[in-house]
């Protein structure tokens, strides 16, 4: 059975615009997914990327145009400048890690749905994903224990740091980033079609 390591930050508009297509692709090919939240700012600093605030104005303008186009293509609402962005990604990342651990222990929660709900809260609903209240609500709606984030604080911090080191060592330099056990890497929500074709043996 194929496996996908999914490196993501809950602050990325392009990770939001991926929607739940990864989960649909994985289901189609019988693939498993491991969600690996990372500090993408730290990844930029270690892999030659440039933080948004330090980019040339032409790049910033292009980014906004591209976000708008991709949102239209995906049929998704997006706020180009969310009220609560940037914010602290750690609380939502820890919650994703804790929810994944709960799934491994038999929870019926919808992990992919939870991840997307966090991204949607930031990029379409003007909600602060660093807020404990927001995280607890989204966990509950996805079928998880609302206290997971609090209970999994230590696990979250340790895994979040480990994910960063793993990402850098495996060639990850942005979000969303998909690594397949075949060794193939796919960067960006606009490469999900290529991932699909690869898993089908056509690419």
C-alpha cells in the first residue's frame, strides 16, 4: 500500500486551497497519509526561501493574483489578507499532531477534515487558529476530544520540532509538500494531479 508523508503549515493559503483533494486521492489509490505539521518559516530560513515580508513587491502582488486564480479554480472562498494572519501556528499544529495520535489509538475522528477546517477557519472564516476556543471547537466538530490539544502539548512540541528536522533532511522547502514512499516529491496544491497520476503508475 502506498504511503504519503504530508508536510504542511496551517498558515499556508496554498495548503488551504488544496482542500481535501489529497484525502480523495489517497482513498482512490488505497494510500495512507501521515500529517506532519512544520514551522515553514524555519524551513525557509534553512532551505533558501524568503519570508513574505522580505519579498519584492512584484512577488507579493503576483502571490495575491495567484491565490485569487487558484481559489476560483478550486471553487473556494478565500480572504487574501485574513484578519488573524499571520498568527501563532503552534497551537493548531500541536492539535493536528494530537489528533493523529488519537487516530492511531482508534479514534473515529476525521483527521483530514480537521486539518482542512483549521485552514478554512484562517483563510475563509476570519477566525484565529491560535485561539484555544477555536481549536477546541474544530476538534469537537471533527469528532475528536476537545481537550486533545491541551493533553498533547508535550507530544506536540516534540513532534513539531522533529518534523522540522525531518523535513529539511528530506528535501522539503515549502507547504504543502507531499513525499511518496517511491521517493517522488510534489510541492504545492497545483501538483496534486501529478501525485494522482504517479500513484496510478502513469507518471
